[in-house]
C-alpha cells in the first residue's frame, strides 16, 4: 500500500486530496521542481512547511478537517519522511520545522 493509500485509508480520500491540493497551491518553482519518488511525501512535506494542517485559519482555507495532532502522529509513524528524496520547504528545513515529523535515521 502506498503512503497516499494508507493516509486515505486512515483519514479519508477527501483529506488526502486536500493535502495534495494545498501542497500544489504552495508550489513555487523552488519547492516543486523535484517531487521525488513519492509525490505524496512531497505534498506532506510542503503542507508541514506551510503549516496547512496546524494553523486553524490555514486548515479552514484548505478545508482540512482531520486533527493536526493525529496527522502528525500518523506521519511520524507511517510516512517515513526521512526517506523523502525530493524538494521540501527549505526555510522550514533550515529552521528545524520538520523536527518531530519523522524518525531520524529511519529508512
């Protein structure tokens, strides 16, 4: 099962589509040139960077209804972001904003 399928299985197809749409909304030519081998991991990474699941007004703007803490816990346990091989939000990475979202050294 792909990461996207697993996310949709847990949170619903609509939430998975909202994550993808939110990430595309924030694609800016710097963070989307290389979506990596798993574009849904890219979408998750971009949504983390832009706090799409975290800030209430951003959640409302994107229509994301799944609980932020549940998404974060699920991503930590299942998305294996440490293996993401594409672009991220580089400012977020620089300031440590991805800390706590993935298991360091996971493969």
